[in-house]
C-alpha cells in the first residue's frame, strides 16, 4: 500500500487488487483498524407527542460542483477522534449532535457499526446511532460548519417514507447513510 498524497483529513492511497492491479482509494486520517471513522446520528425529536426526524439541508461542494443536486439531505454526523484522539463513539455522537443541532439527546442507541460508506472508493467505515430527544430545547446556537449546513428541519416519522419517495432529486441528493439511519431508527418508535 502506497500513500500518494496526504491532506488534513484524507490520504490518497494505492493498493493492489486481487489480480495485482493498482486500486486507488481515499482513507480518513482519523481512521484506525479497530474503530470507525465516523458516526451518523439519526435524530428523533418528540414534539406534541409525535416523533419527527431532524434533517440537515447541506450544500456539499462535490455534489453541486458536479451538477448532481443543489443540496443534500443529511443527518448530523462527524468524524470520531478528529480533534480529541481519545474520543469514543458515543462522546462523538453527543458532541456532533450538540454542535450541529443545538440539541441534547436523552437516549442514544448504537444501531450498527463497521459499515462501509463506499468500499470501492474509500476505506471509511461508520457507526449508526439513533438519538432520541424527548425534551426539545435548543441549548446553543448550532454551527453552520463553514456554510455547509444551510438549514435544519423536521419530517414527521409517520410520513417519512412518503416524504423520501416524493423528494425532488434534482434539488436534493440524499445521503445513503441518512436513509440507512432512518431505516434503523424506525425500530425505536
């Protein structure tokens, strides 16, 4: 395995395929063999005795630069141990949820770990966490993440399937991890 280029958050690498061909991929710099690179926090917020999914409307340069969509539909997420190297999965989930939404979860459930995000492109793996917020109170001003996070909004859990199937895909690209997290979180309600 050869490192071709290094950046703050990604390494561009080359490894040999089973037929001894060069295979190029990216690796998160926080990645370790025994832990996931990132966490996706599917957030269920109870408002008026109904669960609502909390989503982020983001503006991701790779998606709009290649004319895939104007915005992305995402769940809060973050890199595990990118700043505090000793940070564990649940500490990261709590921190990212507070930073990106201003909310604190009363319950956190680790749903699934060691999930490849795009195994032909990256060695990144992630964990899915469901966050339950029963006390909807914004505790601090959420970050915009350098203009990436444009808005936050709710979709009623009971109508999530219809919402996603009716979504304008030229306007929104839906993160695969977000869809997977919704599927896993539905078991909690």
